[in-house]
């Protein structure tokens, strides 16, 4: 066999040996932690949308370490805990590696392993039962990540019913930005800012552009002396590193912003030139509309003294350039769109130019749903529901209602899940397909704020020459390049879509000429107008990224133009008290949820991250806890109109007295035994050393949340659910 393979290799390489091809020589590097000489492969992290460059270190054919790429302009070598723990995702002994078909009742947990050919036929048979173009509203795609081949397949199938989870998380902010600027998302350039007002954002722990934004914000603080004021119900990581944390009463951020706007125009601190030249309103109109929001009224609503509001407003208007930002703590409230508009009004009052912001690339889809609850509320019957790296049974508010919906075969006729683990949603599926991780996949993405072109390439499961030669995709006479395949029988979503399009045929197959994702992206790069500038596909593989333009690695933003559409602030957004706010007793609070720096859907079963944060005690203010006789560590029952859960108290001064807080991502009943805080024996010896069983897995706050739709966007709010706290 060895002789035969050697002869075949000689034919394939035209008589040359592997060592004679420079493209096959390993790129060497030294691990910054172990100092061991390893092969380093540049790629892009896929655990959030920030687009951080990373280096995957290989010891032989196994990836043993992930670190930040010091040359990458987004993160410049920085990397978060999630990025380092990407290895846990790939090598998790509980990872889903083979296709499974349900054989028992839905939700019973009985499965049989099948081949990919059988899995494809099951899926295609259900697709063929649909009348393409007329009943595809009954085919729902639930997307946890974007992918160009998946988007192409959705378009070819003419499927309008899409749940885009990343876009859904940003919808209120994007809608507010679009209403005021015509752009769906703006990221501030902190590098030039002197004063920052932060309403409910936490870029030092969790952000759409996490590490890149955190790095620029910290640089502004340490090198430029920028002042940071944070308004939040709890002291987040960002609030803790601010010049001043203002513990705002839940749901009153909007009137605080309007009161500061009132102060700015009343004291003649507004940029009159900017308002007249760049907006569709006038200073006299703004004064009239803001007259209803004096700091004294904001003090009554928020509990923040009028003098504090006025002082911060004056500093914001005079210590320029300045910027006001809004995060999930504001946008995820019932009137989130209105709140974000109120915050951004402050930017235009002080003349913060749009050139201080970078714009995202907008991708329009036919129709997007505001989560599974849209289907439930409409009474729709779904023929096919395909979930790709999403877990609505765990992640959506009032998730027990969502679970009942999926468990009812008259509501969801066929449920398929393409994911890395047996999640709570996968446990109810009829067909479960193993998905490749981002470290096993090809991808190409553009970071417009810098601007940078990122390549994602596989860096685990390196195949030896013998296995490559036996592959049906190997072409005789072609030079053997290092090749990677996902673990087990996991597949990239792009390759799955290519196969489905091939089997469906007809117009659906159009646009799927590439035989796999590698060929698709290599062709795509060849067609780019700048491919000769950056050296094409081979060059991107060696560097992992390309900086467009001169190579300047600072944040690039479009220059301010006088012919841009005028900013729409003709009508001040206004303020409305949250309808959920009722007369409270001493045991009633408003629940806020937050995401830690360890949160990502694909890291829920990570041994490293779960060791750091494995449960989520309830934050409760010290004075409120004293009134209820609660001490740190006491068992509490927290109840809403939806559910009642038990957890421990974290008594602290770092939260508003009328609020309590729970971290998201805890309380799993599936996904894996590490997520459930259960030690077990496996091929990974660490799983038998899990020490936090007694401390537990935490609770899922989504069971408690009573969602109310934002009247502007229709998105369900996840903040301000009234809850009752009882000591057990």
C-alpha cells in the first residue's frame, strides 16, 4: 500500500517530492505562552462579529493553541477569553459529529445514526413537498450566523421567512439610526473623542465589535484623556472603568438623555451651525419640543439629581469632540427605538459629525421575523423549520412557550437542526446535522470601518498526504496542498447548501457551480478587482487579512460631506413611562439581564469558560436585601408571571435598589454535561475533574422574562420584567 501511494504521489507531483514545494513548508512561529516552536496559521475568529485576527498553533496535525494575531488591525494581538477557548469547541468530547434521525416521539431523546446521503434525502424529500414560490412562507430559516452560500440558497428557494438572530439583536438600534441618519448601524471612532456618554453599553465585556471597540476606547481613555460617563442599572465592566457611574432607574434612560438635551439648548451650548446646516430642524423648534423635559422632571423619574444631569450635559457640550452611545441596556427596553433616538439626539445637538462614525454594510433580505414568537402569535403552521446554530428553545424570552410550539408536530411539521451540539432545540428536532466550527471552515468577510478583508480558513484536522490522495476530490497532476477536514462527519453549511442545490436541481442549482467552499471562495477572490494588489488567494492564506488602501491601520471613516442627506430630528423622540411599571411593594423589582465576556452560543459547553463562570447568582442591592432580611449567598425564589426559579443572592452596592440582575447563558438542560455542571469520564481527562457540581449550572433568566413588543420595531423587550423576590 505504501509503495502504491508513493508511486501515485510521484505521478501527482510530476516527479517531485513534497519537500520541494515551498507552498507545503510549514510556516513556523513561537507560541507566546509555551515558547514552543509550532506551525502558525492565520485565520479569523468566528465567535462574534468583531472580525478579530487570530493565529492557530499546530503541533504536528493538532491545533493546540489560539492567540491573537499581533499584525491584525482590528485586535492587534488582543483576544478575549472566548477566542482562546475556541479549542474547547472543536475538541469537545460531547460535540455532535454524525447525522441523527429521531426514532421516538418528539422530545423523547431517542435517535439513530444515519449517513449524510440519508440525511440529504430526508431533507430534500420534505423540500420537494413544498410548492416552490407559493408555500415557501411555511419554510422558515433560523440563522445564528451569516454565510454567502446559505444566503444564496435561501434566495434561490425564494424563502421569505427568515429569522436573522444577529440582526434581530441589533434591530432597535439599527432602526433608530436609520430613522435619524439613513444608515443602519454606526460605530463611533473613539480615537478622536474627549467625552463619552455611555447609555447601557458594555464594550469592555460584550459588544458587536468587541475587542476592536474596547481597544480603541481604552486607548482614548489612557492616551487621549477621554472622559467616560456610564448610565446603567448595574455597574458593568465598562461602568466600573468610567469616570462616573450613574445608577439609573430601570427604563428611564430616555428622559435622562432628553433632559441633557434640554440643558444644552437652554444654555445656548448647541452647535447652531451644525443644526441649521446638517439637520431638518431649527434650534427654536428643538427648544420648544424639549421644554417638556427639564432636569427636574428627569430627577423625579430616574432618581438622578437635576444638578448631576446638568453638569454632565454641560461637560458633554463643551469638552468636544464628544459622543453619546447606546447599548442593549437601552435598546432592549420596551421603548428601545425611542430611547436610542433620544441618546443620538445629543450627538447632533453638539455637532458630532457623521464622519466620527463608521458605517456597516447593509444586507437586505426579503422578510425577517422577530423571532419564533412571531410564528406563535400568528398561529402559523410551519412545514419546515431549519435552525442553523441557533437555540430558540433556550434563548428566546418566555422560552417554555417556544418549547411547546416546537414540541407540537401540528405546528411544526418538520424540524431540522444544523449545529455543533445537541442543544435544547436539537433535542426536539426530527433531523440533527453536525455543523463544522469556524476553525474548520472557509469564509471571507469585510470589516468596513478599517477597512479590512478577512479570510477564515480551516486550521484543525490536518490531513496527511495519503488521505488526500485517496480523496475523491483529488485531481491527478495537481500539487498537494495541506488539507483540512472537519472532525467526524461535520460539514460546513456552504457545502451542505451546495449539495442540496445539486439534488433539487432546476433554477435552485443556478449559482452553485463551485464543487465546495474552498473553490467558491478562491473563485470569489479571483473575481475581486483588487486581487492583484493583495496577491490573491495564496497571499490571503499566508496573512489572513488585507488592509485596503495605504496600509494605515487606524479607524477609517468617510469624510463629512455637505451633500449628505440631512439628519432627521424634526420631531424629538419623546418619553413614555414603561407600561409594566406598577405600584411596587418592598419585594418587587425590575429584572435586567446581561451578557458576560464569556457569552457565545457556541461556547456554552466550554470547560475553560465554564470553570470561570458556571452559575449566575441574582444581583440585589445591599439596602434592598437588608429590608428583606437577605444575606449574601442566601437561597432566593425569583418569580414572574411566567415562571419561578431558585438561585443564590449576590448582595452588592453595584446595582440600583429597584433592580435585580441575572447573567444570560446559564441553566442549560441540554448542549452538554459541562454546560449542566456534571462531571463525567471521556477521552478528555479534564471532564472527570469538573469541581463545580455543587455550585451548579445556574438558571435561565429567559424563563422569567415577560416580553413586550417595542411599538416602533415590534421586537420583544428583554428588560424590565417585574419580579418578586422571596428568601427560602
